[in-house]
């Protein structure tokens, strides 16, 4: 799995966990809805760490919790 795939899947998981929409996450994080959509559709090969931080902060979680997923284990990333 590519890192962009893992990131897209993790955002999907967090949206479901928090029972919010992409629009709500945009409002909570200050990240544009189009940027979140592009990440979810894997249009970016790289994503700025500040963007991930702002998404996590909008969800009221730290980066440690954001990345605390088997998706990000070394053996799962190409």
C-alpha cells in the first residue's frame, strides 16, 4: 500500500469514528473541503505534515493518535 492510500483510508476511518462528514471536518480543521477530497481520492502523492496536523487538531486528536493505525506500519507501506 502506498502512503497516500493509507492516508486516504485513515481519513475515512476517522470520519466514521467521529461520525462527521468531509464538510464538517473542513469546518473543524480549516482545511478546504477540496483538499480533503483530493486526499481521499488519492490525487496527491505527498501531503504536507501541517495539513495532517490541522486535520488531526480539528478532530481534537494528536498526530500520535492520527498515525496510531496498522495502516502506517512499516511492513504495510511500499
